[in-house]
């Protein structure tokens, strides 16, 4: 669980933000992903952070479970409802990922707290997120790109706020993120195929 209001992540550009119920949200979110995620990277890893013990903080592992069920999404998924990536194991698991012979490119996905009028927004930006920041935990930053979902209000009684977050909101936002990532991957593949065919025709 990160904190969007007081995030100390360094960004290259302004974050791309969209409300999850907005018309065309999945298509627009896939645009952001195509622009920012290097789908051709040889070791792309999606780290979905959170725990299934909290309805608010289940956004990450729920998204990870959705992605894991998508047979046509070929990338490594770390963090699911069955095997969460949380405060107690994130340092060890991240170290294992980083020790791979092929340097990983990590996409970090996490729930976060924010202002009341921002609940339901999904934020995509270059740079790491800081897991646990919203609940005053000091954990190392993770991710070359961050995907955050504002699930509730931040600033007071964070643990209680997370526990009282509607599971329906967490579920729907996780579903939108996973479907958008799959769409982005398919659109990327189509673009590669079209470019290849165009080059062949030119030759």
C-alpha cells in the first residue's frame, strides 16, 4: 500500500491518470501502457504488491491473480491472492528477481490512499513506488514503472480505512488494470506484425 498524496517517487513525466469507470477507460489505459511499458524487454516482471488479508490492500494480488489467469499474457507475475507479495517478503523476493541473469524491468502495481475526490483513479508513471508508505512502513522502492490505484481516503487511521474499503471497488479496479494490460500487449503485438508486414512489402 503506497500513498499517492505524499509520494516521494521520482517521475520523468507527469503521471497519466484515469478514473476506472470512465467511458473507454480500458482502451485509454492501454494507451498509457503501450507508451510506457517496454513489452519487448527480455525480462519484464509484474510485481503486484499487497495482501489478501485487507480488502483495500488486496488490489495488487487480485490484479496479479487476474493476470495469471490470462493464458495469452506471457510475462512473469509476482504477487497473487494465493501467493501475495507483501511487507514481510517483498525485500527477499525483490532481491531474487534482481539476481536474475537477465536484468529485470519491473512494473510495480499497488493500491494507494489519496484524497476523497480521487478515489477510483488509476495512476501510471515512470519511476518506483514506495510500498507501505501510506501505513508508515519503510520498505525499499520498487519498479521502473508504477501503477497505483486509489482505493480510499488517506491521512488518518490508515489500517482501519484499508479494512473498510469495499471489496467491489478493489475487484473492479484490478479487473480494469489487468484487462488494460492484456489489451496493451495484444495491441503491441499487432503493431509489430503490421510493421513487419509493411517492411516485407517495401522490400
